[in-house]
């Protein structure tokens, strides 16, 4: 049996994420719980410990930065978290 990784449930790009999060907090939360998001957020040591604060900030950032929002979802989240919290491990 192969290993299954959780992937974002509803969003393929940062733009999709903004749309999904604007429609449903539950679906938004599902996307942020994926393995891709967890890895992207763990790469930045300064992301807030409160998941809701981090999610809201990332969605707001992507909503204001359409160039980054066009990126594939894990790249969009990485770009947003790097811009919002510019320190790294």
C-alpha cells in the first residue's frame, strides 16, 4: 500500500485559496491542514503559532498580491509567509 499525502482539498493556486477562504471557513481550514501547507509554514520559524492568525494573514496577503496569488498553492503560501514573516530557520 502506498503512502498518501494530504494535499489541499479545494485550492490549486493562491487565487483559489483566496476564493475558497472567502466562501467557507471550513473548506479554508481543510486546505491549511494539508501536508503541503504544513511544510510551507514550518519552513518559516516566525509564522505565528496561532493557526487562525497565520491563515488570515496569508489569505489577506494573497488577496492583495495577485502576482503571488497566481502561483501554485505551496509556492504562493511560501511567498506570502516569507513576505509576512521575514525570518527563517
